[in-house]
């Protein structure tokens, strides 16, 4: 896996060093003896190669040195400056020389990328574990989405069924109400008619000489007459009377009754008191 980043960095470094040496030989060789130009070119490339080797050694040990990194980038910048200066002073092919002047900086950048790759590289077991975790998370998410879609579909079906049933009930109620309304209208018409009402009266009640009772409309549902006694309001119990009744009902059985049982028997006996007063009396008796 390291070959994906180290091979491009090594190749770019070799091309940059050869190009730098060739440019120094051509550019300075005209102004000084070629051995001197060769020494200058090898010095630039050698310094760069030495700092690079030391950086790689520190990286292998899990360490890092900022001064060494600065020196390495300085040699890269010097090599780039030499190439740019040669391109600007060349009489021909200036653009071509400028096009390759970035190679030293590019080589340093590739080594930087390779170092980042090494610091973030993981073993095969770790990568397999990460893939397994991601796959498990994707599976759980897919199952959750499927469950939500199924629940949504079920709820939609239930609501549709309830709505349709409600609509059917409403239609039946509407038809029943319409039928009752028509029947009631017919009865009202019959009741209002003089001849029809007399005829219905004669067949539904005993005919008394000189008296023609009025035929009344039927009443829907059972009814009970309300006596005058039921409409009267029972006198309210005082707190003392209420306390005695609550205590008496509570201790009517052993063990003592609960509040709910006491309240049920209290109202079944015909007594009347608000829930607030009844609960307050219970608390006073229990305390």
C-alpha cells in the first residue's frame, strides 16, 4: 500500500535532482569550470537528499523535527529558484524551462503526502473491523427504515379502514335521519290535517260524546315523569355531619374501607356532597 505514495515521490525526486544538476551544469558551466558547477549541483541535490533521508528516519521512529523539515524545504526552494533563474535567463525555450521549474517543490509535496499516508495508515484487521462496523450500521439503518415504512403503511391502512367505516356509518346515519325526518314530516302533516287528525283520533282513542281529544305525536324512547320531589335540592350536609357519615361508612366493615369504596357507598345511600368536601372529610377522619 505504501507503494502508491512512495513510488511517485521517489520518481519525482529523482527527476528533480537530475534536472537541477543538468541546469546547474549548463547555466554555471559557461561562467566557471564544469567541475565547480558539478560540485554546486551535487551540493544542492546532496543536501536535499540528506535532509530527506533524515526526515524518513525520524518518521520511521515516529518522530518529527521541525528544523530538519525547514532545511529540506529550503533546499527544495533553492533548487526551484535555480530552475526559475535559468528559465528567465535562457535565450530560448523559456516557457519550457519554467514549466519544469516546479518539480522540486512537487517532489517535496509528494513526500509530505507520503508522510501523511503513513501516519494515518491502518492494518488490514483494523480496516476489516471498520468495514464490519460500517456494514452493521448500514444494515441497522436499512432495517429501521423498512420497519418505519411498514409501520407507516400499516397505520395508513388502518386509518383508511377507519375513515371508510366512519364514512359508511355517517351515510347510514344520514339516510336514517332523512327517513326519520320524512316520517316525522308525514306524521306532522297528518296531525295538522283536520280530517286526518279526526280519523286518527277516532281509531286510537275512545270517542267520548262532545269531546275530541287531540292526537299527539309519538315520543321517541322511554320517558319517566319527573316528580316534584326529585327537583327539590337536598339540604347540604355540614362538615360535622359529613365527617360522621364518612367515619361511619368507613368503619362499617373490617378492615376499613378505602376512599373509593366509601365514596361509592356514600352516594349509593342517597347522600350528596361535592368531591372536594368528601375528600377533605376523608382526610380529616384518616388523619
